[in-house]
C-alpha cells in the first residue's frame, strides 16, 4: 500500500521565446520531505496527462506508464506491480462533465493493458473513483440516468428534476474477466 508523504510537482518545461518576458515560474520538484514520511513511493497521475508517474522520496521519477486516455483521479499500484486506473472516455454518448471516466484499465509494469472494462453508455458512466478489493474485484461509482417521469414517480420533487431527468450515483462491484469485460 502506498502512502502519500511528500508534496511535489514535475519540472516545468524550459521557457520558449514567447515566455521569456513572463515572470519566472515557481520552482518545481520535491518541496517537502519530513523525517516522519513513510518510506515508499508516490503514484502521481496529472489530470491533463496520459502519463502516470511513480516517484521516490527524493521526487525522482522511477517509472512511468503511458496510457491511451487521461486519468480521472483514481490510480492504484497493485501488489503484483500492475497499475489499476480509471480513464476518461471522450466519446461518452450522453453525459459530459468533470470527473467523467468510463473505462477501468489494469496495466502491467511494461504498460501493456492486461484488462479493461468499459461502462460508458446512455444509461451509466463510471466517474471519479474505483477501489480494488482484496479478492480481485473492483468497486466503482457510476452515474446512472433516470428519466424525469421515473424520478417523479419515485418521489422526487418535479421542481428539482430537469427535462433530461437526473443522474444519481450507483456503486458497481465488478469481477474482471480479462482481457476485456467483467461481471457486475
């Protein structure tokens, strides 16, 4: 299990001729390493990047994974050395918004996708977080579409339901069936 114990950011790119007149950016890199920091690594997945970084206590990159989509915040290093992540599906058919996911991927150390599960359709879309369970299953949260008429029938105040209905959360427990898919 990883414990985040340091604050860091990756180095800024070298300034271009257009940036030379702008103020010097804040220094980047390891900014704090307390003696009580848990010895280990930090897994870092910038939201607008398709690269995931594993950093040591000195803030040095010790490993990277290149992915096919940007992350949505959830990334885990599993006991077998594989990476489990929630990625963004840009062609989601109905829902658009912050934190949108849609695909869970497990990557081996070399970056090969060994399992993927996609849930991004008119009815449900994964978002924000997943949780690997001890037995190998994965918990995931998803938005689930409810039509306006159904929401009102189930007791929702009509003044608080838009014409397009609503998207309450649901929790899915998924048993992976590699290389693709899973059983909910």
